[in-house]
C-alpha cells in the first residue's frame, strides 16, 4: 500500500523515485532495453494469468457439471 500512497499523495520527487525503483529491477542504477523488456514481460504475463483465472471462475459459476451432463445427453 505504500506505493499506492506515494502515487496518490507523494511529491513529484517521491513519485519519480518510486517509478525508478519499479523499473530498475536489476538495481543497475540505469535502464536499458533488456530491463524494460523484462518488466513489461512480467507485467503482461501476470495479467494474462489473472485473466485466465477470472475466465475459469466465471465459467465455473455459470456452468455446473450437472448442466453439462444434461446438455450432452
């Protein structure tokens, strides 16, 4: 929650520092294409996993196994 607090109420300098920490994942004190690619790749992968899980939960809530058996008969 600290990160969200900085984004919402922090000074410009605190926001810049927070963003830097988020992107400098390899703690090199500089950004390069590889580092940015890693951050974006990880973020995108996590979103896909979350989306896949949400779809599974919606399907299981809407379609019960009994419904499928009845439909296939």
